[in-house]
C-alpha cells in the first residue's frame, strides 16, 4: 500500500503547554486509523493539523510538516484540500430547515466552479451515496429531524459525494446509542477508503480500526495494531487506572476494562473473568 | 424542483401584474383608457403624460428594485450569519445612513440632491466598518448582531443629539427622510439602485454554494474549502452597499429584509439560490403594494412608507417569536 500522508516532527506549542509534541507517522492508502487517548491529549488538534484547518500550519506556534502525496499540505489550496479530505464533525449547528438533499449538495462544492448549477450526474451521485449509507428514502427529509445516527450517516454520505480520498471523523460515535455506534463504525469500515478518526471508546476502536495511535499530553505514545497498542501497561499509564485485557469471544477482538484501585472486590471479579 | 420553478414563475408574473396595477393608483384621476393610450402610444393629455412617465413609473420601478434589494440584503445576512433575525436595520446600516444624512442636512443648506445620498451612503459604510471591527475583536459570530444593535443605538443617539441642537428646517427634513418615502424619487435613482442590485445578485449567484456551506456551521464550510471570514466580510460589504444605496434615496424602510426571507423559506426553500430569487420577487411585490397604500390610503396626504413597513414588521417579529415558542 502506498503512503498517502506523512506527518513528521509535528509540534504545536502554546505558552506553558505543548498541545502536540514531535508527532511522526505515515498513513497508507486504505488504512482505518483510530486516534485514542484521554481528554485533552491532542486528538482533535492532531486532526486539525492534518487537514490544515484555518491554515493552522502557517501559525508560528506550529512546526513540523504534513505531506499529502509527497507534497506539503500548505502548498495545496483550500479547495484542493477539500478534494482530498472530507470531514465529519461532532456538532452541526443549523437552525434552518435544511433538507438531506441540501446537506448532500454541499459535498459537491469542492468540485464546482462559480455559478455552476446541479446536473443529473450530481443527483445520481447523491442518490448512490445515500444508498450506501442506507438512507436513500431520506432525500427530502429535514436534516434536523433525523436521529443522531442518521445525521452522522448523512454526513458520511456527503463525504462520499465529496469524493475525497481520506475520511476524517471527530468522535463519530458521540451521543449515539450502542446500536448506532456499531452501525456507523461498521459503515465507515465498509467504504474502502482511508479513514482517520478519533474514538473515545477503546473497545469500539479495537473492533473497527486496523491501526491505533495512542496520544497522551500531546505525545504519540504508541502506534500499531490494537494488540500492540491496547496493552494494560500502556493504558494504565495513560489513563491512570489499572486495566485488564481480554479477548472478545464473539469477535476475537482485544477488549479492555478499567477499574478503580480501591475496590478490591471489583479487582477480584475482573481477575476471575480473565482467568476463565 | 418543478414546484419551485412553478412558484418562481408565478411570482414573476405577479411582480409584473403588481407593477402594472400600481400605475392606476394615485391622487390624480386618470381613467384606464387614457392610461393604456399613454403606455402603448403617446398621451393626448400632457399632464397625464408627466404624471405617468415622470411620477408614477419611476416611483414603481424604484419600489420594485428597493424591495428586491432590501429583501436580498436580509436574506444574505440571515444565511451568512445563520441567524434568522439578521436584518440590515439591525446591523446599524440604517442608523449610519441616518447620521450621514443628518450631518449633510445640517451643514449644507443647498445642493442636497447629490450630497444627501452620498452622505447617507458614507454613514452606512461607516457603521458596517464599526460593526465588523467589533465582531472581529470579539471573534464571535453570535455577537455580530449584538454589536450591530449597539452601534445602531449609538449612531441614533448622535443623530438625535445633532438634531436637537440643529436648525428646525433641517431637522424637519431629516425626520421626514428617516421615516422613508418614495415621493421624491426619479428615474436616475432607479438606475443607480439597479446597478448595485445587479452586481449584488451576480456575486451571490456566483458564490451560492459557498454561502450554502455556511448553513451547517463554519467548521463544516471550512472543511469544504470555503474561506469563511473572507466570504462573510464580502457578503456584509455587499449588503451594506445595497442597503445604503436604497436608504440614501428612499430613507429608512425597515423590516423588509427581516420579513421577506422568512416567507420565502416557508414557501420555496432555505438554500441561497432559491432564497435570493424568491426574496427578490416577493420583496418587489411587497414594496410596490406598500407604496400603493402609502400614497393612496389618505385623501390628501401620504403616509411615509417606513411607518407602514415598521408597523407590519414589528407585528411580524412578534409572530415569529410566538411561533418559535410554540415549536420549542
């Protein structure tokens, strides 16, 4: 697999704090990467730097380089960046009654010139993308009236219309119930494009990501497969809680659980579980 | 799409019919056969000729483009700030124009035909610059409107201070101008407003996808390759130019920009292209008929048009608040 993205020596320093510290990694085409770590570890900041949001790399506090296809991302225009990266955000604030179709049409923007109108090809593309996320009947529905999971799926479909090579998701499972969490992540996995996402739930990350990046206090602590990254030693160091690792009987994926130090009873229960 | 196209077509027909119907209204008695002769060939009666071609038609045409312009300005502001209550009036643009007009009126005794609109335009531009500057310092989109309201009050108080100590005749002139009227408009005003309007419409149509992208939040728009700050500044500038030009000739006509886009959203859609075209058409129809009311409801006097739009606008405002309460 060819290298798509190269992040090297990326550092973001603000007074008295390093938001990101000497981050180095490559992203190969087709990988599904999960960025994990505690709150304030720099996960979202890393995403912002990768996509050069608001031209953040031009900021004097940010050093290092992000290269997309062996060319510095700062050399790409905002439109070109949008042609490569599609972003699905945590929060969408609109008060107007946008239809799903209106939201989907936004995805066409990076490929349109001034004055351009929609053509039949655009409509076909929009329908195809909605079909892929299982929402083809929702074209005329109001975006605000959809459930959280459906909204996420519409935004993923919008990213497909955007025809980008990398899908960036910031906490895609936030505010979703268990069913939608699995549905959204399963969908993301099936799309066969490169995905970089921040994930809070380590067990979901383990189940759906081929590769995990563990961040803590702006540093990249570990980079590798779920088996390599989700070790009890590393996790208990980062999250400050004792941690147990197990193999899920159904999926064969690594699962981790944490417990508070002072409850011996819980600790015994967890040990028993692992022993079994 | 078909339904939208049909609605827009019907509205276009309605604009033309409204403009034609409005020619028949006015204090002078001109019967319909005379009117048709005047429009189609040439007038037998020279007085009717003057009334129709130099009074009524310029006035209707200015009402048409002013209604379009004010409604479009409101629509652009609402979509670019994601705030359904945004309106050129609330951004301090009208108070700025009022201050400019006041200063021109008090300091210059004559030559007001050019100086008054120019001063109003500069005043409006001045207020927008202050509002943008404040919003830029605060770095908060939600506060753009609050900054506008604050600036609006500040400029209005300066205006009132000047008027209080000003010469009574000049003061009178300004107060009547602030109430808004199409009584003194001429064909040249129509040309000036139309040219600004055309530039504004072309720019908005060119950038309609960018403006649409803002509807789901700044971050979303930025991820689609939109330079959010630059776009918003450009749109604010266009609204200021549009409103200032109209206010300069017609005085204070409030609430058109607030009301019309709301109606269009219900009727046609929320995305920029539909909203702009719909607002232009409904805005034109609205102002043509409000002007008809202004000049023909009282037997020997005119009601300033701004009084009527403000009265309707404030009721509309309360209606929106009531409805949003019912929804939430």
